[in-house]
């Protein structure tokens, strides 16, 4: 079975392509997800991509990523297509928590509480923006932080996760 990577997108990222295109570009979240699936296939990993504007759903997804047997009904993580084959834990997470990056102790605690390496991604350079965006509650727990590369940041994060992280080998 291939290794799996969960891409988590937080609030307002569903608006990529239409929200402030001068800052975020014209690429939609669907475009990002489609590219990630294609790239993952070429890297020999699988990708699950989710998005929510709700903090609790993201926390549940993080918990389910690490311990799917304890959280079988997590809304955002699809069940296995084969009912006789239980869902396997995720090997790595790529997360763009959006505004929750700067406000959510709950998401930080969820990521810190599971044994899954993660990469924090931001489309814009958050350090060149408003001062409140300069502080990330996630960065000190992340394996890496990528910001300011536009949607290419997802490509870089996925490549790094697939090639350089010590992902667990699955049977």
C-alpha cells in the first residue's frame, strides 16, 4: 500500500481563484487539488485533500488522520472504498490553516498531539502582510514552513513530504 499525505485547507481557501486574485492568484482550490493528485501519482504516494471553514472539523480530521480507528466518522476524511479494508493512518500532513494559523490553539494542539509530521503552507508571504499574520501557532511544531510561493507552495510541500520525510512504510 502506498504512503498517504493529507492536504488540509482552512477557512476561505475554498475562495482561491476568486478571492483577492492580486494576492492569491487565479488558480482555484480544485486546480490545486487536481495538480496534487497528479503529482502524488508521479511520486508514488496518495493524497487526500480536504477543506473546511470550521475549526472543529479540521481538528477532527487531524485526529482521524493519525488514528482512523478512533475517529471512523470524521466528516472530512473519506472512508475506505473497500468496507473490508479499514482506513489506514496518514503518513504526513500539508496544512494551510488560513486564518486559524494565527488564532487556533486547538489546531496546534491537535497537530502536536498526533504522531504525524506536517508542513505548514501559505500562498502569500505572511511576513510581508499585516502584523497579526506574522505569528503562527503552528510553525514551531512544523517540519517546514513554506510561504510566499503562491500555489506552487503546495507542489514544493508535496515533493518534500514524499521524498524527504521519513514516512512510515505500510505493509
